[in-house]
């Protein structure tokens, strides 16, 4: 294979049983831009199932030119950290259709919640400084994976067909009230008129800032701390959150306008 890779730019190996080590020849493909492994599995030389997350680090060749990697439907339980080192200039990563990635049945984390969400993506994900597009549709996520929150340059994100109930994305600031009118905050009147402190930031889906204690019938649920706000909140322009389980589906206007059920990944108005 090595002799035929010098001019290769796009390679699709869909639904293949790939023997461990067979991808190393791609190191001799200096112009490779796209690698799609959708539905493929990794096996030992004897034909035994190995699994991508159990593969040795040298399974992944160093290909600095690679920009797009797709591993949709590859039965991933976690994305190997070696991928980060092998493809340091990725701009697009698609791991959709891997329900165990979010810690579903048989997944690496087991159970649900934030711990499960953290298990599927390596902490080093933010080292992919050119990463702009991520697809995690149908990955059994119950929370946005913390490593994803640290990726600052995302412009497109697909989180559809999961079990998310909240998104760590701040709403746009509320407009200032007209002069002479009283401002109303998320939890009730501010007690002042125009010129009072602006409303506190609210959050997309399932949580809002309020003065009442979390879970109190008379107050809103406390917002997550600023530290967990997605680093990409200011750069994201395409977002697909269809087919999730939001306790309060986003209904705000502007940049983070909610998308209808089954809506495709599409541009959001600035």
C-alpha cells in the first residue's frame, strides 16, 4: 500500500475488518486530507476482535496533513489519545453512531452522568487547536463531555440523538429595559427600575439563574459555574441538538435560537 499513497488525498475504508498495523503505511501519504473508517473494526492478525480503544499507540501513523477523520459506527467506547498525537492538525472529527462512547451499556464508564460523558473523549482533545467541527450524534451522551468544553475554536457541533438535558452555553445578554420601566430578572423583580443591574446570565435548556435555592419551587435552578461554560460558546455558528431530552428546550431568539425536532445541522443567525 505504501507505494500507492504518495499522492493520496482521500481514503475511505468503510465496514472493513482492519488488521492491527495496517494503517501504518499511511505515514507515507504526505498529502492525505481525509480518512473515513466508518463502520470498520480492528482485529488481530489471527482474526480476533481487538477494538479501536484497545489498540496500541503505534496503530495510528503520524499524518500531520490529515484534516478530517470519521469513525462513525466503529463501536468506540473511547477515542484513543494516540489519535491526538497522530493527527495534530485535524479540523473535523466525526464519532457519531457510537452509543457506548457516552458510557452506555458496556461502555468504558458505565452508567450515566458527567463521569460517563468524560470517559469517551481524551482530556488532550483541546490540543487539536485547529479543530472546528465535531459530530457526536447518537453517542449515548447524558452530558456534554468536559474535554469538549475546552476546545475553543469549534464552529460546528452535532450533539443530536443523545440524552442531553442541559447545555453549558450562555444565552445572549438580555436587552436593557426602556427608560422608566422596572427590570425583571429571571427569578422575579429586581427591586429597581431602569439603570439597575442587568439580568444574570441564563443557560440553554434545563437550568436558569435565580435567587431561589436550586430545586426550590419558588426559585429557578442555579446555573452551572462559569468554569464549565463551553470555551467555544463565542465561536459556534452551527449547532444540532435535535432528538435529545431537554427538560426545558431552548426557546430564546438570536444566536442560540432553538431548532425544531429533527432539524439538520445548519447555520445559526449571528
